[in-house]
C-alpha cells in the first residue's frame, strides 16, 4: 500500500509492480499537489556558487534513460534532455562561471555559449551552457 501518487509514490508503485508485487496506490487527486505543479526541471548544476548538485554523477544522465524507459513502456512523451542556457547577470558572475568551467570536474557539464548560438543573447551578454539537463513533464507522467 502506497499513500500518495506524486512522483515518488507513482515511481515506487511502478517499480514494485514491474517486480511482480501487488500494489495499491491511494491519492487524494489534489490538482495543485507539489508533484503536479512542479516544473520538472532536471539540472545537475546549482547556479549560485556554480557547483554540482548532490549525487549528480550518480543521477545524470541515468535519470533520462530511466524515465525514457517508462515513457516507452507507457507510449508517452514526458522526458526531454537538453542543455540550459545560464545567462550571467554581471561581470562577477561571468568570472565565477568561467573559472569553474575550466576545472576538470566541471568540464563535462559546462561550456561557453557563443553569442551566435542563441537569438536572445544581447551582444554584450555572457552566458554558459549547462549540459545533461532537461525536463520531466511531471503532470503527464502522473497521468500516464
């Protein structure tokens, strides 16, 4: 018995069911629950301080393979992997991102955004691409 069909409860229910366990899932179907209003953004980098999220090497990119497997099984399209554009607010932020980008542990996660790569970048804007990011459409996932 699982109480709560949010992202955690639903994922646990699917995992247990896939392993042959009998699962009963209870939920109040509150349309404004935390999971239903969640943006579902998957980002391995914390912008403030430009540091990796907890356990990002264990989670990314496996999270995309995991949810894509469920998307395929449910014939749905609720997981998307793409990079995020982090636009720097000021020269100090640019300096911090540039400093962190060249560090070996961050090299696979960050790269410089060239001004021609994105039509919304102002000529004097500085930005960094954050790789292995994406979005889980949580509401669609829960509906499926």
